[in-house]
């Protein structure tokens, strides 16, 4: 998956406004939209697209878009 496509998918999962910046160094925990519903959607997204399940420990350790990508595995991203 291309990194930009992944970031766009995250924008949709979090239902971000067009003027909200989302880049690989964005701290997700600082975004109001990064809530429990987003985490549930993220679990489903990662399972569907990467065939892996994120644990609770992994979920709470997500800080940035890049940390999420590292958790999934950078080899999956172009």
C-alpha cells in the first residue's frame, strides 16, 4: 500500500476535516478525532488490509502515523 493512500484511509477512518493536517509525524493522540470509535475502525481496517490484529498494548502505544505504520510493518508500505 502506498503511504499516501494509507494516510488518506486514516483521514477517512477519523473523519478529519479537510483543513486538518495528517502526515507521518502527526501525533494522533493530539487529534480530537482519535477516539475509541476510531480505534475500533482502525482494528478492522488493519485486519482487513494487513491480515493482522492489533493488541490493546499496541493500540495504546500508537503515537504518530509513522508509529502505526511501524507497528503494522514498514515492508507493507511503498
